[in-house]
């Protein structure tokens, strides 16, 4: 494995594969703050050149964190299809990029080799791709998933109805839920982030959502985004849930901080499979985002983009229904501005799909980040062109509980119209039945009137 190159009359030598991966990464403030980023554009270019000539076999044999010390690395190693890997391990990262972008390579071709591509290799190839490369390659790949209903089918675009409330008031949650549904948001999931992470509160919100689904015949699934152990206890106590949620990180140390292990996730899948309200087979909902490991000093010396790819490798083990990326959620200490958030969103969406994950996107931001609404909308439109399965639906794009900015109900409707997409099939029929949407998937004059549910 050659870790040096000569560029512009100077030899650039890198200490390790981990060093090359970090310095080949497009500039991210989290890497800069921890002195892992390239110091100049030329050094970054040199790292990309070196990385493009490294083989997938070299990457697999030199994990950024050793499996004997890190559970995520063990999962990545154990989950890899060695038969498929043996066919591609001799490819260089540059050859993988060219193959992904070839007109002769289809989305099905990519998915046939996905289980042989290790997470850190997915990060490596994304690092040498342009924004258009990331959109073009990801747009080839279609990954539908099924919980109670199916999302991600060609020609559809789905949304999570996110009726959060600053005090978990059930009537307030219901009012926001009704408004979102009246705009066509909710075919991906009805999902609430609770303020209070307790079993009884989780049970009450889950049953509120499921009762509403039953009463109005809403063809979707429900979830409360409490800690996965809280959700399991609520389900065991009688809560009616369709899928279970958990945030993931790319190192064992960070997941320990989140209070989650592979064994807990195994238990969660078994719990919702036995006691849940949906047939599946995709029954777990994950959330990730670049920088989470660095924000809690649990990154193991690895750059934030490579760690994000490792999250998708961990998630792949569980064949999730949804994985939602929120790389802009932390703030400027990890992604400084709109340009970095746009780039991270495209990287994350591509890496997830390359690894076989049904990706949803939340090109979100906090108010202390150097970003504006145009940046957020560019990230949203570009990832939609790249084929994201779903986005968030937040009242006026401003979450009153989590205090961050995301896609609004109006953004949701606009993206469907621009791209000529409809909701998931059953939900689309339900919307038309209520007179909220026409046959082309456009909202009617009746849309936005939450009182129809009262």
C-alpha cells in the first residue's frame, strides 16, 4: 500500500490509511478543529490521488479501528459477504468510482456487490467524487423497504410527519399530526421525539398515534423516538408500535455513550418482530449524522465522514425500514456552514445507498450555524435528485421542541410537484379519498385544513 505521491514538485507522505482518509476528506470544521484535515488544497488533492490508488482489499485489511477493540469494526467485518468481497478486493478506489459512474453499471449491479463493499471503502470512494458524481451514482440505486407499508418505490417521495411538542401534550401532538397529514406528510412514519424519555410517556404517545391511524384508516406506521430500551419496555407493557428507533454512531465508545450495543439492537429487533403492529420485514428506524462521535470525544482519531460510513455498515446488519441522516443537526463545531452541510448530505446519502440502506434525509441546521435557507433547500433538492426515500415534515420548517430548522410541509409538497412524485401508494389513495390530493399527486384547495380530522 503506497501512502505517498509527488504533486507540484513536492512529495506528500501520509502516516497511515486513517491519515489518508482524513486528509482526502473535503474540508469539515470538525476535522480541522482536531487537526486531522489537510492543511492545504494541494495536500488534500495529494491525499485523494493516493487514496484513489489504494485497493478495497487494503482498506479491509487496515481498519481504522481494530476489531479486537471496537464492536462496530467487528460487526463490519462479520457482516461482509466474503464471497462478493473476493471478487472486488483487487479494485482500486478509483476503479470503483469509475465502475459506479459507468453508463453500463445499473443500480441492480451496484446492489449485487454492495454486501462485498466495506463501510470504510464506501467512505473512500465518496471522498474522490464530486457533488455531481455523488448524485449520479446514488440516483441509480433504488432501495424500497416495508414496515406496515412500503416506501422508496420508484416514482414516490415520502415524508415523516414530526408532530413534536415542547411539553409532550397529547392534544398538541394530535393537532400538529392532523395539520401534517392534511398536507400529505406522514406516509413514511408518524414519528414523535419525546421531551420525557419514560416508559409511560412513550406508551401514551405511541397509542395516541396508533389510535389515530386506526380511527382514520391512515396507511402508515408509528414510532416514538425515545431510547430504544424505553421503547422496548413500553411495547412489552402494551404500547402499539410499528417500528423501533435508535440513534447510531460509528465507534463502540460513542455507542456506549448512546447506551446502545449490537446485543441491544438484536433484542430490539426481536421485540418489535414479536410484539409490534407491522409485518415488516423492515422494523427498525435509525438516525445518524456526521460529527456525533467527535462531539462527545469518542471518535478514536478517525475523520467524521469515515465514521459516518461505519454507521451505515452497522445499520446494514439490521435491514432497517428507515435511516435518517441529520448531519447538520450538531452545529458549526462539526460542519461550519451551508457549503459543508450540502457536501456532507450528498456524501451521506450516497454512502448509505451504496451500502444498501434505505436512506432518508434531513438537510437540517441549527440557528448558530453559518447557513441560510437557500443552502438548506439546495441540499434538499440535490439529495431528492439523488433519490432519497423520504424527508421530514415539520410545521413551517421550525421544530418547536428540538429547536432546529428542517423541511416544512410546503417544502414537501413542492418537492413532489417539481419531481413529479407521489406519496407511497396506499397513502396516496387515502389522500385522494379525503379530497386532499388530486390524481397527479398535487394538493387540493382543501389541503392544510386540519379541522377535517375534528
